[in-house]
C-alpha cells in the first residue's frame, strides 16, 4: 500500500505579515514561515495553531496578498525536521504549502 501525505484545511493567518518575514535559504530560494489558526470542533473559542512554510511564488504571494486574520485555504503535506540548538536536539513538524487560496482582499497600506 502506498502512503499518502496530504493535508487540506481552512483557517486564519494568526501573525502580522511583513516583507522582512520573506527570507532566502542558503541555496537562494525564498521562504516564509507562518502560523494558521484552525478552529476546533466548531468552537470559536478554541483553535489549533499550525506552523506552515512556503517557498518561491507561494512565499512571495503570502507577503504580497495576505494579512493577519485573513481566511485562507491550504493544501500541502506534513514535514518534519531535526536540528540542534545550543547542543540540544530539537524536532519540529510543519505543513509545507503546495497551494494557498486567499479569501478576502488586502487593503492598500
């Protein structure tokens, strides 16, 4: 049986999006990390906060078209990585965004 790694969800961007959030990897690819709040069990008082990363055109479009609190639909896959900070091994899981749909419009600043 083939494993499937695909997630689809809708939520709200829960951080202020700024130009300086867009950074480059050592290889020169643009990347952004954001968090999406996804409502739990139709209860507006509770949410899961999902870490997400986007590269290239998706990263640039997030900076250009999104804003804090905006509804978005995400399609992607779950990724994990291990890394070391101050001699301590850390682990993180996140959604790598393949497709993002913005609901609503960003007002001009």
